C-alpha cells in the first residue's frame, strides 16, 4: 500500500516480471505523483487526501515521457511527443528549499 501523506523519499514499485506494473511514486510539496511507467499514464493526488481517494478518483492521464533532473530535485511529465506540453514540479524533501518545510524561514 502507498502512504500518500508520508514524508519519506520517492519510491519505485517494481512489478517484477510484469513490466506493466512498474510505477514511480514522487512526492512534491503539494501532491503525490503516481507514474505508471509500464502503461505510460500518471495520476496526481493531493498529499492531504486519504489513501481511499485513489479508489474514489482513479483518474489516470496519458503521458509521453518522464524527465528527471540530473540533480534529482525536479521532474517533468511530458504530455506530448513534441514536448510543448509538460507538467513540472520539484521533489519534496526535508528541509525543503521549495516550500520551506523543515527550514528556519
């Protein structure tokens, strides 16, 4: 089970022999991003949402590719082949330079 509200780092869920079950779980300051790499789809869930929210919503969007920053601080979900449509966010970690959590701001 995925704990959507946890402060732990990112997770990768490996489906073993079934590559269609491979998933990245990336936590940003406001959302938990579930990225199903096997099926090329993603779901963005508010971090404050209960785990049951996934079962209630279950809305997945297709994507073209996932781009991870070399310094491991940010990521982008590219929505189309040309790369002109993308969703960009930053990974949440404590202390967080993006939202200030765990810092003395």
